[in-house]
C-alpha cells in the first residue's frame, strides 16, 4: 500500500494518476491511446523504481473497467443522441454487424471487443442498445479489462526486460503496440472483405 500511496502523493511521480486517468478517459472518449499509455507505464515499472508493475496492472484494469461501464451506461440510458455521440466516427455497418454477433455470442463479444483495436465502442453500443443484462456485462467487462491490461502490459514488460534505459524501453513498447494494432486491423479488414465476398 505504501507504493500506491507514494505514487499518488509524490509530486515528482505522477505516473499512477496519469495512468488511471488516461485509461479511464480513453475508455470513455477514445482520444487517449490507452494501449500505448499502459505499455509505457509497464516499461517504466520494469526499468525504474518509480512504478510498481502490480499497481500498474490494477489501476489500468480498474480504469478500463469503469470507462467501459460508463460507455455502456450512456449507450443504454442516454437515448439516441447519446448513442450517436458515443459512436461518432464508427461505421454504421460495423455497429449493425456487432449487434447481430451479440445476439448469438453475448459475453464473448465483450471480451473480444475490448482486445481488438476499434472493437470496444461498437460492442458496448450494441450491448447498450440491446439492454444486455448487468449481471452478465459486469463480470465480462471486468475480465476483458484485466486481459487487456495484461496483454498491453506484457509489451512494456518485454521491452523493459530487454532494455535498461527507460526511454528506449518506452519507445520500443510504443512501437510494439503500434505493430500489434496494425496487424490486428489488417486481419480484421481481411476478414470483413472475405465475408463481403461470400455474401
């Protein structure tokens, strides 16, 4: 607990508040790149004594979980205008596709949507529009947030374990996140194209 307290109160180390606040904000309004933020925090934790990796994982999981619950709540209770605001920039066809998948697969879609780049918001909007039950959403969303935190923290841990310099580890972690995101987007685009050709 002393590590957590010092990370929040020491003016020279704002790592924990920035991590939690950034992940929370980025989970509600996708303007903050939450994956790279987490990977950088994990890399710093591995190369310095300013952050603790267990606390980094905990705060990232909680920030992602709370942000996803807020997004779901807006989509479920906010009305059409709120849904449009949350889903702005999302392709209408993608939203309808996720709604269809949700009816068939439920909680698995919540987990996959959190792990895929640009998959989270369409999933949460669809869940809200379909009034997906809270008793199913909350455990699925928490599990998805925990898996997401572990996956992106691992990129930072790997770079921090290879490079002793925090700056180099941070740059490598950011690069790994970008590569993973690019590959995931290419795979998703190829799958959508394949489905369109079959239909």
